[in-house]
C-alpha cells in the first residue's frame, strides 16, 4: 500500500508540473487558489514574472517522494543562470499573513524560521560562460489529519537579480509527497523523552559593549601609566642663574672679606691672600684672561696692551707687587696692611668698571603759542 501511494502521488506530480509550467499568471499579483479543471491549477503561492528580453534560467528540481509528519523535507534546486545574475539576493522569505503563506500552510507545509538555524542554504559556482547556484529550502511537513496523508507542495517563487538592476521571478513546479505518521507502524507507541538540550548563544549587545569599553580603558590606562612614568623620569632642567658682572661679583666678595672674622682671629695672611685673589680674578674676568694662573709680569704685559688704556694701571702694578712680596717673601702683613690692601682693591675695581649707559632725556615738548 505504501508503494502504491507513492506511485500514485508521483503520477499526480507528473501531471501537475506541465500544467503549472504552461499556465501564465496575470501580473496584477497573487490570486486565490481555484480549480481550472483538467488544464491545471493557478497557485496563489507564486506568480512568475520574467521581464521582456530576459531569458528564463534553467532549473532542475528534486523533492523527496515520502516523509514523516513533523519532520522537514528539502526542496533542492540547481539553477543555471548568467554570471551577472544573483539568486535570491534578499534571501528566501515569505511575508507573514500573505496569500503565499496561507496557501503554503493550507497545503500542510511550514517554512522554518531562518534565524533558528534551519533556513535555506545557497552555494554558487561561477564558470566561464555561466553560473550555477544550488539552493536547498527545507519545509516542515504538518498535515492536518494524523496517519498517512498525501500533500502537494505548491510552486515556490525564486527571485533573481539581473546585472541591469531588474528582478525576475520564476516558480518551481508543484511536488507531491506521501507523509507517514512517525508512529503509524508501532503497536504500542510510547512517549519519547525530550531530546538532548542544545547550547544556545544569546547576543547581549550591552554586555559586549561594556566588555569592549573595559578592555579599551585597560589598554589606555596601561599606555597612560607608561607615558606618565616616562614623563616622570625625563631629565629635569636645572636653573642656572646668569653669571654676575665681574665688577659686581668682585665688590660683593671684597665686602664679604671685610665683614669676615679673619682679622679678629689673627689670620691676616689669609685675609691678604683672599683680597689678592679676588682682585686677580676680577682683572682676568674683566679683560679676558686667567687672572689666578697668570704671573704679575704676564698680567702687566696683558693689561698694557688693552685699548683703550686701563685706568689706574700704575695702581694695579703696585698692588700686584705688594701681593707678591707678602706671598713669596714670607712677610706677615699687619691689620692696617690688610685693610689698606682691601681699600686699594675696591679702588681698582671701581676705576675699571665700565661707565653705565644712561638713557637720554626725552626732549621737552614745545608749546605752540
């Protein structure tokens, strides 16, 4: 009986395919299902539209002759089309509540939800002159009555997008299938346990954004800490005050010697040497030579070549000779000698200080009568 039923529905399908292929449908849209007698049937599930000048692609179809109620049966299509054409550019979807969906459900078929992982699959291979696309569309078999049922899969629309931007719609042929009840051959069917649970992955956009933000903050924190440590270890500039003018530095040093306790403590020789070194250092800085490393004769010859001539050159020569006498002849100067040497040093510095430039007074404004 089962083989007889399969053969019967195969014959019905063979009769239905030519009729569906030869019947031209109006372009106004889907129409309700209605019998056309022996000529065939107009299906509400598909309206074929082929633009003028376009060629209908070659399409081979395969659908199982039998199946089980509650299980899926797949319609396999092999479409040969042009290289610039795209099969189902927007995917295979039937609008909810449309005539096509109603006709499909009335025939005992339901399309699985594409987002549930059981949607149609599509693969395209491009050759030199054409392209071949293989499409697999699963249909859930849900007959209204239990037991053995014969169902007829209505034509399904297949959309192709041409390179010119036009779209064409071709319809598949109707296919008959003999649907058996899964427990029809069981004497005492028992309730089967639930299938094993499947892992379900839930997309949580907020958690993903928070995780990405936290990772970015961590990376930026590490980079900021590294930059801060580099900035903290940078070589720090040390402020070096500008050097004082030689005559100002010499007068300050001589005044510091005057206020020292060297004479009160009996260190007149140290006092005298410090005055001598201060004046020698000043003259070297003032006229551009090393005053502390130059002898008295060298200093005198250098100062004699200075132009304009050094003011008080005789006083400087006598001061330097007295300093040499104290230093090399082991003469111990007295307190008065030390104070006199300090006064002569101050005089030398003041005599060789360059005159200060004063701003010229602004001319007085003339009054007009």
